[in-house]
C-alpha cells in the first residue's frame, strides 16, 4: 500500500476517501447530464422515466423514495416532464388523494433513448475495472451507506 493509503485518516480533507467519493459522484452526474442533454433530459429526469418504463406507473412518493430525492423536487421534475408530454399524472385507483405517474408514448420513446445513452456511458465509466472490482466497490459503498444511515439515525434520535 502507498503511504497515502496507509495514512488516509491523517490526510488533509481533499485527499480523504470521502472527498474522492464526493468528487466522483459529481463527475458521474456531470457526465450523465452532459450526455443526456442530447435528448433534453438531466440524470434525475432520465432516471424517473427509466424507472417508470421498467416498472410501470407508480406514485410520486414512491418515485421520490426510489430516487432518493425530496417530494417537492420530484414534483418539479414531474411537472417539467408533464409539460413536455412525456408523463401524465392520474389519480390512483386505490386512493384518489394520491397521484400516479405514467409514461406517454413520447415518454416511452425517450426512455429507450436514455437507456442507450446510459449503456454507452456506463461502458466508458467501467473501462478497465473488472467485475470483481466493481462487486467489491459496490459492497464497500453499500456498507458506507449503512454506516451513514446509522450515524444519521443516532444523531436524530431523542436523547442524543
């Protein structure tokens, strides 16, 4: 191991793994947003459309939870997609107070284009990174998410 890796916890903030992770996440979003500009979408909108294309009509709150964004932000994204004729809102047949979001024909066509862009970019992002390395990275990131969730829950629990 390099000296930097051995002393990672003592490294300045801009050299720590968390900083690298945040910088990488920003670059991933930037790369996807840049590629998706060709079809006038951003990553959030493309993710929303792709999710509905794969799993069918669903509620706004389910979309917000799945995409990990707030209900207001998902509503704004849906508004923009609805204005473009890519999604439609309708009352949930089981609960008329809840909005379900479904794709239009134009939305389904755009979802297919987004999937093509995604496949090309993911291949570029993974270039030179083997399957075992990706699995190890996935395991570490999942564990980090669990640790962060626990830390957040501890800090927001009464009496802490």
